[in-house]
């Protein structure tokens, strides 16, 4: 059997497992609350792994790898900032997010600011969510076509349909279970690739020595001097500070709160955030060794990939293919697929939730139709998820046929303009009580105005523009802000400052707010700070079901990976396969054993009984 055939079998087998997970967890869905937030019964380890995978994307293996190929350790800053964002959530915000007691982000926004702000965010989230999912899938398929030789449209259709099937069938349960299983594979395969790189180079000292000998010591410094790389202040102290501020803000707003809705209590939400942060920290230490190794050892092979606009973005994949033994290259492809699919399935589930819980009821009210809020809408949720899944596939195929032009580039830019202006008021909303209902909208408006100035600065005020010449003679003209593209740090600090100023400018109008709105705000904060009484508010948990089902899938996957030893001719290949497969199988067996052991101790709450009850 050829290596390529083995690779296809590994990838196909993995995709079959994901579909199976969706149908197994389908039994746990009784209503749309179960479908969209696990009925608030998700264990902290399941939710934490899912939160980690949502923040982690295929960009780590492509865009971030390309940046590490160029600038080395500097790119770790982004992932250390993600780690800091999770740790801040663990210390303060994650318990608050769970204690909001909502199903969707717009529901929380409605409870804080009212229906108008709710609808603004709901529509923006759904539209951008669909487009971003299409962009992620397009980027992944383009990369797989260029590096692995897969047909680009086939990748779009197959991956899109797989995500659609298991997300539609199992809802949030399937999304989080697959995210956890994806984490089980991602951890050992990335550790193995980093180890093989260091082994090839002669250890950490060999890596550092190779960087020095190649004359890359300055380029690969953690923090660089201004002007060394393309883009103002890229990889400098100012840039690093902006990255930390931006990530901490974006990861601790109401907009990011949905990742914690599924967990059982505020304490469990804290544990989930801590787990995600620790996983991100561990990843930051190993994910960028392969791209740097690629520059030292395989630069000719990487530069030969001229079909990619930036061949350096293939550095991780090329290095993996060069060093991994037979069969494990397929697992590296699986890891890349996992990184994108975890973002897609979470986004698909959240979009369906916002349509069912926020957009559809508001639209129907316009026509005089009112839905019973207590009536389960599971079927509607599944239909919405299915339709949105097809929409994502269609959008991605459109991007493929447009070669990434037009809407593709436009949406990347629009998303960058919107991200911080939308996020800032949703962070301040958790900290500042005395603002009117329209505070968030004012904050967004001011932030967007400043964001637009930065985005169009070069076009409006660049060299040769008449308006630039007019402004040059005035005291108002300032070159860093007018006349060229804004640096990343300028975008971050200006947008955050502007949005914050807009928000705080509404504080004096608190006294004009109606009494009903003030009471609503008091209720919001009281609920957010009140701990969850799980038994009273949710009822019996199904922890044992989660342990046994996820553990069983992990055990099966690990054993299947171990079968790849039959493809190995060398002891090193056997050990590599056993490390990856053994890790997955051991973790799966441990989870299954814990579930079974707990079942024997508490027969009245057996896993089988809980699954039957949930069904």
C-alpha cells in the first residue's frame, strides 16, 4: 500500500469518526437549549478543550507558520496573548459569562441594552459568521490543493458536508465532543513533529546554533527593532503590547462569552478557561519549531511551492512531510483539518442559535406572530444549522471560482475594521453599570469612524492626493495618522480608545434612562454575579455519559492509529506511531474507565441511564 493511499485512508477514517460522533450525541438533545449549549451540562474538560480549539485555527499551521519562518520566536507573542486572555477569563470573566444564564450572545446583549442593540449584533454576527466560515474553508482548501495536491473543490464539498452532518445531527454536544477528540490528536502529533525537528537539528542547542549560523539571530529575536520587517512596528515592543491588549479585550467580552454557556457552573467555567489557557501556552512553546526548522533545512522545497502566494506558509506542512514516518502525514493533514473544522462547527452552531433564538422571533413579531418561548424548537434549530451549512459551502465555492478576489478580500478588511469597535462596548458593559441603552451603539459608531479613517488613510491622504496637500499646510496634519497605512498597534490603540471614549461619553445620560431600563440593568448585574445552583437550575448532570462516550471514541481512534505500525520499516517509525496512537488510546481508555468506575459506584446515575433519560 502506497503512502498516499494510507494518507487517504487515515483522513477518511477520521472524517467517518466525526460523523459517528454527531449521531451518537444526537441522543442527548431534547430541546434547543441542549442543541445550542449542551443543556448547560458540559463538563469543564469538554468545554475547555472546545474553547481552545475555537481559538486555535488552521492559520497556526499556515499564516502563523509563514510568519515564524520569517521572524521566528516573535510570533509566539500572539499565542502568549491568547494564553493571557484565557487566564484573565479564568480569574474574572468566565464565571460571569456562565452566570448570564442565556443561550446566545444577543440574548445577553438584550438583557443588558435592549432589543435594538440585540438585533444589530445578531445580524452582524450571523452575516460575518457565515462569510468567515467560508473564508476559513477556502483558505484550508487552497492550502491543501497547493501542498498536498488535493482537488480544491473536492476539499470544500467533503469538509463542508462533514461539518454540516455532525453539527446538524448532534448540535453543541457533537461540536464539543469532536473538538475534544481533535485536541487529543493535535497534542501528540504537534509534539512529535517538534521533537523530530529538534532531533534532526541536534536538540535545542542545535536549533539555536543553526539560527546563529544562518545569520537569523536578529530576525528571530522575540522582540525586534522597528523597521526590520514589512509593516510599521511589526514584532516590536509596541506591536507586542497591542497584540496583548487586542486579544485580552476580544477574548473577554460578551461577544466571546458563548464558549462558556455550556459548562455546568461558574467554577467549571473558570476551570475550562484555565485548561484552554494551559493548552495554548503549551502550544506556543512547540508550534513554531517546525517552521524555523523548515527555513534551516528545507527552504528550497518550500520556495518551490510557487502556486502559493506566500510559499513560507507551507513551511509547517513541508517540514512535517519531510520528517514524519509513513501514515502519520495523514494525521498531520487531520490536525490541519481539525483546526479549521473546530472553528467552522462552533460558528455554524452559534449562527443557527442566533437565528432561532434572536432573529426569527423578531422578524415574526413584525408580522404579528409570537412564538411560545417555552416551546422546544429543536427541529427548527436543526433545519437552520443545515441551511447555514449549505450556505457556507456555496460561499466557499464562490470564493474558489473568484480566485479569492472581490468579496473574499473585502470581508477580511471589513472584519478587521469591525472587530474592536464591536468588542470594546461588550467588555465595558460588564464593568460599567450606569450607561443608557444606546451606549453600545454610540461606542460602535465612534469606533467605526476612527477605524474607517485608519483603513482608508492611505487612499485618502496618501502621497499625490490633493487632500493631503491641503492638510499638509494645517496644524491638524500628522503623518502617522494621515498619509499612509496605519500600523497594527495604531489601529488597536486608536480603535479601543475611540470606542471607549464613545462609551464613557454616554455616562452623563444615565439619569435620563427610564426606570424600567435601570431595573433591567440591575437585574442583569445581579444575575451575572449570582452563582449557579446546578441541581436547582439545571437538574441531574450526565458527566458519566460524556466520560464514557468520548472515552470510547478516543480509545477506538487511538487503536486505529496504532495499526499504522504495520506500515513502518524502522524502529523510529514504530515508536512515533505508538507515541501518537498510544497517547490518544490511553487518554480515551482513562476517560472510559473513569466513567465506568463512577457508574459502578453510583448505579442510580449510570451512563446508560442518563443517555436513555436524555433521549
